[in-house]
C-alpha cells in the first residue's frame, strides 16, 4: 500500500493497523520516503541483517586465514590484558 504524507498524517491509526498485514509506503511528492512496518517484520529484518553481517564476517575471516577460535582467543587475551 502507498499513501502520501498528508494521508498518513490524517489516517495514522488506520495505517498502523494496516501495517500489521502489509508494509505501508509513505510517499513525498509521489516518491517513496518511508515505510511503516509491523514490529514483527521489523524484528525479522533486524535478525536477517545481523545474520548476513555474521556471514560476511565469517567469509572475511576465512579469506584472511583466521579461525573463529583464534579470533576468540585473541579477543579474550586482549580483554584480560586490559583488566
């Protein structure tokens, strides 16, 4: 669903209900400007983003020849040295 900013202002409560079923795209001068999502969808996207970040990090470590165990041990030692 797409709505203008002025429509979003006047029907905000209804748009929040609608966002439970589908994303609501808010437009400014006809161009997409923001999206209203349900909290469940927002959390799902946050988890997906975190997962993809971990996959990228894992690939970078693999290319660098560093294992997760080595990274953990180096981090642990650095933390202990600071304490």
